[in-house]
C-alpha cells in the first residue's frame, strides 16, 4: 500500500531552520506531483509548496516565498522542505501529499513549532 512518512519536525526558535522529509513507498514516485501543506490550530489546511515530477518546476505559497525551498530525490523516493527564517506563524502540522491523476495520498503529518 502507499505510504508517505514525514519526519524532521520539532521545536525551533524564531529565525531558525528545519528540514522536513517525506519518504514515499508503494507508488511510482517519479510520476507524482509532490507538495507540502500545513494546518495550524483553528485554520484551514493551506498549500506551502509543490514540485513537479522531475523537479523542474516549483510553486510556493505567498507566506513562505523566499524562505522555504522544496526539492525531491526520485532515487530515494523522498521530497524535502527546507525551511529558513522561521516565524511563530509557521507553527503548524506539516503534511506531505502525492498527486497523480485521480490518485491522492497524504502523510500523517509532522509538528513544527516555532517559539522562543
């Protein structure tokens, strides 16, 4: 079965950095558009970043442009989210999503907390 397993979340001070990973299995990873979403308490889930099948194109939410970078490794079946200059408002559960045609899969999420 398809599994998406996020890791790398944790507690970080404002201005700090974190790198999230999402390891995929059970699917042809290089066929899938991969993205990161986040959901803060009491808020809707929002798109953070997305990357095309071969990594040739990326897309970012306005609130993270210039601070976050998405990348993928189609050999390791893993997508990454490098997060820099973190702010308290970046606090949320971060989810990995795989999408191809009518197929959509989500990971279980990893908590990121930005606080001093």
